[in-house]
């Protein structure tokens, strides 16, 4: 199945989806992921996803979500763009809305429990997992902060203090 930038893809009953061991595979255009727009340098490309349902040893529903793609993030230092490889492998446990999340799930870092109403919006789930995976302050390994057009390299005001300090120590 392909989902080329469609606004949503719903799974009517994610608990049944998991119990029946169903899968959903597709792609979504980065431009269709509106919550990411402010964090991106541009919205080119797509994200490939795979969602597999299953039951764990205690017959609780599990969703395995795999995301792959490349996003163009905005560097927080130079404000330019750079390619960031997206690779997410998340194990999720849907919990009915209003039902308490089991204590053992709160302590287990391998599985993330989340509340779900009757329908599961897969695109919203993909967006949420991408937001959680993104670096807090994305930046190049090395770059310079932007300068205003026509700016001249100026010496640091502290450089003047350093020369005063070194000339003052000779007296």
C-alpha cells in the first residue's frame, strides 16, 4: 500500500489489527507531515513505514513500527540544511482510551504504551515517532554561524583586553 502524502490512514480497530497479525506497508511524503514543517529545512522526500501487529506472551496487543527515510533538517548553528538519516524501530502497546497504562509498561523501556481511541491514525503515529527521534538541537558537525550580508570580520572585543593584559604584565 502506498500513501503518497494522504492526510491520514486509519486502522479502525488497532487491537484486532494486532490480534490478527496484520501488516501495513507504505510511504508518506514528508510534505504531508505538517507537524514537522517548522523543524525542516525543506519538505522534500518521503518516509517509508512498516507497521506489524502481534500479540505478546501475555496476549497483549503489540505494534512494531519501522520508519526509514532522510529528512532535511535546519542546522541550529548556521541555519542551513543538512541530511539526517531517519531510522526508527519502535515497539508500541496500544491501550484503550481511559484505561490505565500497566505499571510494568511504564518501567519497560523496550515497549511504549499509548492511549488509542477506536481508530488509529497511522500518519499521526508516524509523525509522533519522528518527532521523538529527532535531535533536540540539530546541527552540522562543523559550521559557522550566519553573518549579515556585507559584514566585515571584526576582532573580538576580548582580543583588545588580551593585548592590554599582556602589555600590563610587563610593568
